[in-house]
C-alpha cells in the first residue's frame, strides 16, 4: 500500500489538458521532499518527466508540467497526444517508513 | 551516454535467492547512488533499495530483511540479492541511476536498464 495516492485513471481527447494528482501527507510531500514524475509505456522502462517538483530534463516536451502545494503534487499534460497514453507515477521520500523512497499508486492516462 | 543492463536468471524456485547484476557502461559507477526498482505484475512501481559506490546502502523497509545490494567498482557493476523468494516476487527488475544537474543529484531516476523479468516458480 503506497503512501502516495494517485487516481487510477484519467482520460481526455487529443488536444485537451489533463491533470494527475499525487496526494501524500506531512511525512512526505508535506515535509518538503521533492516530487518526481515518470511516464511508463507498455513494455518499457519508466521515463523521467519531471524532477524536483517542477523541472523537466532535457528533451521532455513543455506540454508536461509539475506543481506542488501542501501535501499534494500534480502533473499536467496540455495538448494531449495519442502517444501520451501510458502509466504515470509520482515519487517522493517518506520519513514514516524509516526513510524510504516511495512511488505513487500509478495513473493510467487514456487518450480518447 | 550512460547505459545500464540487467542480467541474471529469469526463473528462480520458491524459497531460493534471486540474484541480478547491473552493468554500467558509458560512465563510471563511482559517485552516485545506484537503484533497484520493480513493478510487480498488476501493481505500481516499488523501490527495492540503493547503494552508493562506496558501499553504503538503503533498503525498502518492506524488503530489508531479505535484500542485499552490493557494488563492484572494478567491474562497474552492482548487484541485487533477494532471499526466500515467493511468487509475489515475480516482477520485472530494473536498475537505475539518479538525475544529476548543476552539481546536484536528485532521487529522480533518469538512467534505466531495459529491465529483466524474473519469475518465481517451481
């Protein structure tokens, strides 16, 4: 059972904007720890989309953006494209588990 | 360009020890933390643990009693051992390295191996 909760699924039509939430607590996101986001296409390794809450590695389209507030974080995808259909995970650090990196429960994005 | 490649048996019997190696190419294993991650079938990503090139380790509390991660800097490799495996340990196992920028390294994982499927079955 992950300490970071994401909606199981979100969907949108091409060109639309979708957001994925990552809800934590005072022992992880709320404690100020960074949140990172990954995209995982079927049969492939996860790809880092956002690091340090809001930053994109080189090569990641600016359609992907991250934000953080209080005990939650969000990933927004604007101008949704068919190739964005994938699983998305957030990651942070949690102090309630003897100091541990933790991943979110994962969200399946479907492009309608 | 840093590349990671997992290797090891794809089939392990219940109660035995799963052993995997990650070979790092295109860069030195010295510096950085080196991670093992798995997404069990039907579940999200699970952090197993990491090792610093000097040998210090940090394991997931849920797996700590069964996990050992080691590093061999002479071979530019690090390894995972998971003991007393059960069917619940069947998963694709990934090795990974964090993202570093501007002199700072994050816990965000940027370099990943392709993953190796390990099935626990008799």
